[in-house]
């Protein structure tokens, strides 16, 4: 049986029929959560929250119900609920405020969201944020990698590029190798902090399934640009390498902005 509940009513006695409310008066009304009972409970919790976002029941910027109440409604432990939120936070879709609860992330980038599906809009916003962060980080990483890379490092980067070309020629998806190519460059800096910083961004991309949202044509164009990146490293030309990486990541940002969410 579906549970329906109210929470954080700021003005008591306000009947559901008077929706919508002012932001501080909003009532979480008749949310159609269902108790879950699978072996990996947190995954079903994630799916239920995803459906509520897709259906517009939870909107960007909304605060989630208190943890104890939501766990009781879903018939799961608070530990399971926390794991579900950890997954959503790792995807950049939910944010927590110390002492203030959890909120569905808002997006403020204008003129790029053509879909009415808030969940897909949030995924696209997260991809853009990561790409913009990578633009700042990787244009500096490659300068250091160009200066510090050993012959063995360059050989490793080259082998990844060869594998990418082979997979692409066979018509397979080479996104994972694409990300490994960038991580190999970060490793070539021999600076663990920079490598770990980029690895965290790559992990987010895997969580968000960037390859699912970018079409194959755009992925191929992006992968073709890796040859110039490698050439810059081999030539030990920091300025050229940085410029090529900057163009590459700006291309990625433009590709993300063109994503057709309706067909994703």
C-alpha cells in the first residue's frame, strides 16, 4: 500500500487543496513512496527518489523530509537511506547542509535545459560543472605532465590511444579508455594530489554515465583530439599542450550543452 505523508508544514492547518504554497510554506504532500523490500534496498530508494524528481514531485532546490520520517515511510533503516543519499550526492544531484538537512540540487545555468525532466536536467548540470572544473584543472595538469613525463609514461599514454583507435574502428564505445587517457596524463605529473583530484572528477563522470548522454559522433570527435594532446607531450611543448587540452575540454563543454535530453 502506498504511503502518503506530510512534513515540515510551516503554517499549520493549511489544507492540501490550497497547493501550491510560497517556498517556506511548501508541504510535502501525498508523495507516493512505497515500502521497499529488495536485497539492495538503497538502490530501490534511489530509484523511487529518481521517479519523484522525474515526475516533478520533488523540484530543484526542495528540501527532503527529515531522515527519521523518510526512513519510516520507506520502511528502511536510516543506514539504508543514508547510503541512497550518498549515491545521489556522489552524482552531484543532492547536497547536504550541516544542521540544515538535504536538498535536491538546484541548477542555475540558463538556456541549456530543454527537457521538462528535472532528473535529466540535474545530470546535465552536474556534467557541465565537472567539465568546467576539468577545464581549470587539466590545462595545468598537462603542463606539468609535459615537463615531468618519463619515456615509460609517454609509452603508457600512447598505448591507451592506440587501444582507443582500435576499439573505435570496430564500432565499440571507447569512453572508459578516454577517461583512462586523461588519468594517465595526470599520473605522468608524478604528483599524487593532482592525480587524485582528477580521479575524483572521473569517478563522478562514471557515476553520471557521461557516455550514455553524449552521442557517438561527439565522442569520436573528442577522442580524435587526443592525438594532438599526445603530440604536445612528446614534443615537450607545455604551451601547445595546454592550448590543445583547453580546446579539447571546451569542445566537451559545448557537446554537453547540445545533449538532447529527450532522446537520452
